[in-house]
C-alpha cells in the first residue's frame, strides 16, 4: 500500500524526499517529506516540508491513544497521516510544536475520486499483466512451503457489531486487545500403502483460550503487529500433550488405485486409504500468534472477551 500511495502522489504532482532518521512508531510509517505538494484543484493545503505518514491496514481503528503514542516522537513541524483504518478520534491530542491532519480511508478515496473527475489524476486499467507479476505469482504457487518466522497478528473473521447484537451487548464498551496463541509449523513424512511416502508440511493454530487446535487455513495476517494490550492464557498446554493432537490432524485419507486381474482382464478401482504421519520424521516448531479480540466492559457484569476469529464470548483469564 505504501508504494501505491507514493505512486498516486506522484501522479498528482507531488514528490517526496526520503524519510530522515526518526524514531519508528508501530503501525505508522513515515513515507517521506514533501518536496513538492500535490497539484490538485481541491484537497489539502499542504506545504513543502510536510511529513507524510501511512497508518497501516489493521482491524483496530486508529484512535487517540495511538495518535498520542505517535506524537511523543513525531518531529517538529507539519504532518499528514493517511490511514487505511477507520478513525475513532474522540479527542485530538495536541503538541505545541506539531501540526497534523489525519485522513481516514473514506476521505482519501473521496479526494482521489475528485482528482479523477477534475482531470488531475488519470485512472486507467492496464491491458496486459506485466510479465514480472506473472513470474512472481508462479513462484509463489510452486513454493508454498516458504515459512514465515517470528510472530504473526491475525485479522478478525467476525463483525463485532453483529456479535454484540446477538448477545444483546450493544451497550458494552469494547476495547481491542490481542490474545497470545501459538502457530505450530510441522514437517514430516506421511506413510501410505506399501512403501509409499510423501514429505509434507503443515501450519496449525493452537488457541489456548478455546482449547482448540486446527489447521491455520486461509486466515489472513496483518503486515505489522498492532500496539495493543496482550492477554496471556492462564496456562499453556505442555508440548507432550499437544503433539498427539497435531499428529492426528496431519493424517490424511487419500484415494488409492487398486488393480486386480481376473483371467485375461484387469479391473481397477479406487479406495480411500489413510496416510499417517511418521512420528520419527516429525518436527514441530512453535511461533507466537496474536489473535484479535475485544475486551468488553459490561455494566453490572464485569469484563469478558469477544474472540475475533470465532465470535465466542469467553471469560477473562
């Protein structure tokens, strides 16, 4: 997204000097300093020397607490923050030597739309896909075992508002948090009928808050770790107890072709056969997973958590 923002600014006449050395703020990146403001007939009145920032995509809104953290180390001067996330700025934190403007996705999209209608920005769809893009996609498809290292923050799979309505908790006060979990990267050999063998790898999510272990599947991850409170489980299951559950999830049933001779004829059939993980070949490596959740403060009932992947209402650990 950052390269797209730079390209769009270039198309409307703006140019950015590279960002100077600065103290990074989690979730908000400095794209550069305006050397030439955008040449549009509408939109922001930006001056040379304005710092342009990008608030990364995520599931928690950009709120005044995050702006307060950013303000602590923000350089003196003017700033323009473009956020991919919705804004929730009940307050506007201030610092005497810093002037800033924050745009959410709707306002930025409206500005680009106006620029297209005014002829300041040319919108076109490429007729062909560049060969470099095709090659990259082919590499990604043919090497699916590229393993990520380090912690991952997962994107929610539920709509908070609908969950609160279902539990008649629309009056509760939600606060986004992260739940610590584990992603297990497993490599090993599946043994099939006869001497058949197949080396495979899997990613499985261990959720200590629900007690479930399952394939990670197509859960989306964020490109950064949100700077939110992390809640730890009351206890972690020992690896010796996790391993058998993971092994059973790696087993597969596959079609196996059987050929039988009946006189001068051969008959082929397909049967399902278990391919099981060879324990002696298995390697399990855990890494930190941060699950999305909201802590609810419920009047007269205390606190609870809404699980961002399942929508379950779970007690505080």
